[in-house]
C-alpha cells in the first residue's frame, strides 16, 4: 500500500485533469455572468482571526463551535481557516467603510466535518455579496442571478425554496409564538429539539429527525408571528421573482442556520445529489463586526456539488483545447531543437501544441499523440527540414499534406 503521506488528508481531494476542465468551465461561465451584473472579485485571506468568524457567523453556531480548523499562530493569536466566505468579505467591507458594493469570491473553505458524499473538509464555494440596505428588488435580483449562473453552466432541474426571517424586530415575537405553538407538542420532540425550544427555537423547524419533521408540519408558518411589513416584503420579493420568470416555492419551514439573516432567505437543491442535496443557500443579512453593521444580500454555492449534479446529468469534463491541440513529432534527433522553436512559434500564434522533450523514438511519440487524442500531428524530419516543409497528418483519416510554414499556420488557425 502506498504511504499515507502520498494521499491528501481525509475529506480533501486533489483536483487535476480531466476533472479540472469541468471546474474551469464552470468558473469561467460564472465570471462572465457575474461581470454582466457588475460584480467584481474579492480574494480575502484563507486564514483570519477567529473573532471574524465568531462575530460574523455567530459564536453559538455549529460551524463556529464544532467545525472550524482553529489554532494558535506563532504570535499566540487565535486564528482559523475560513469555514465560509461571507465573514471575510464583510470584514473587508466593514474595514473599508463600504456600505454599498457588489463583490464575489470563489475559493476553498474548510470545515472539520465527517466526510461523506457531497460533504468535504476542504470544499469550494462561489459566493456573492450585494451590500446595501433592505430592498425586495435587490433580493429578487440576487435570486435571479443565482438562477442565471446555474443556467449558464447548463444545470436545470433544481428546486428553489424561499422564506423570510422577518425584520430584526420580529425575532422575539417569532420565537415566543413558536415556543407557545410547540408547548402542547413538546413530548414528541427529540432531545436536541427539547433543548433548542428554549435556546434556539427556529432550529426545531429544520431538525432532520423524522418525529420532529412530522410534528413541525402542523405549526403555523413563522410569518404568522411577524409584523405586516415583513410579510409584505416577502410578497414583494415573490412578485418580482415572478416578473423575472423565476418560480420559488414558499417553504415556511426553511430557516437557514445562521443568526445574521433578516427578511428573505432561500435554498437551492438538486434531486441528483442524494442526501446532501443543497446546492446553495442565501439570504439577506445584517452583520455586526467591531461596531460596524454591514447590510446586504448574498449566497454561497458549493462547487463540488455543482460538479456532482452536472456529472449525474451526464456532463463529462473535456479539455477545451483538445480540438485544436496538435502534436509535433520529430523524426530523428537533428530536428528536435528546430521543432521546439516551431512549437514556441505556433503557441505564440494561439495554437495549443505539444512535443516530446525526452528524446523518445518516433513510435513512442506517435503513441503519445494517440493517447492525447489529437486530431492533427505535424511530422518533421531532416528531409522536411532541408526542404523547408511540414507534413500535416490528419489522425482521423490518416491523410497527409505537405505545407510550408505560412500554409501550416493557416491550416492550424483557420
Ligand atoms: P452553507 O455555507 O453551509 O450555507 O453552504 C453553502 C453551500 O456550500 C451548500 O449548499 C453546499 O453546496 C456547500 N457546502 C457546505 N458545506 C459543504 C461541505 N462540507 N462539503 C461540500 N460542500 C459544502
């Protein structure tokens, strides 16, 4: 058995070709769409002071309590690998005093969870943050952007659920209303939910235990306990979404785990994903960090799960340069150096090309070209070199043409 040192840590993976081609295609499509909406990229450090996450995400959340890779750095500061991207983006915005901004991030996140299909310890998220005061139009646009991104990578068949957390002023009434509604049902709750009923009653609504799931179906929707403007806010988001031709199912049991959400929250799931079917989640928030409040709306989408959903739909990773790539085969040692110069000249003209640099035999070079499944090979030996010509071989039908350099470039770029 190979040494464990040669493998990544549990729950973490190497990402290489051909898989990486699919990732790059997704990322390129995302960047293109995000630019159309006026979002610019932000790259925050992967390592932050622990307070950034504790304060932005909430010190009591599972992510902060149980899942962070946290340690002391050499200066004795408590730091953690980012478990999500919003906290760092908000730290940046709060530090810059920005209250309106459109930013996105794309990169690795770390959570010390039990690895399983669709649940990794290092995973990747694309997230956006549209900073600004509460606005149903901004929320609807954010949901629409998310649907557009999925569309751009060719993923259909997802489901979109929305709900509201109400305004900050609704939180107490919602908690009190739910507690009262749960009181006569308390015997049926699991042990965790019996505790949650006092401390964090909203989480009872998304408990995964079958007993609790049945029981919460009979509860009044959280909107019942909210003030009218909060209900009107959600109705307005829904109206705008319909105008944008996006159909969201209103799910009164949707809560999202974090404390900072206000008003609109949503989740997108895909049936191809199995048990971990959440593709992404988002919502409007107000986050307090070191005396500054940052308001906005955003979402984070898991790239591993997107790739899984696409693959489940039969999408295969493909080298985008495969069709255009050529292989330069040297017949004899005397031409190798010249062929290296030729390769460089072709690459500079935008033609992806490969050649053997290890002095392999003609046969081995042809085999390598075959393995790379290139459509065309340029064959060049001393004879061709002396005559200033290049043999262009079509690997599909075996036909060959002799061309001079301008004609070769024309044939390869045309
Ligand atoms: P969250 O920040 O927990 O709302 O997660 C947002 C999205 O990130 C989820 O919908 C998943 O697609 C993805 N995600 C979260 N945790 C993991 C994980 N451990 N492994 C893979 N993807 C994850």
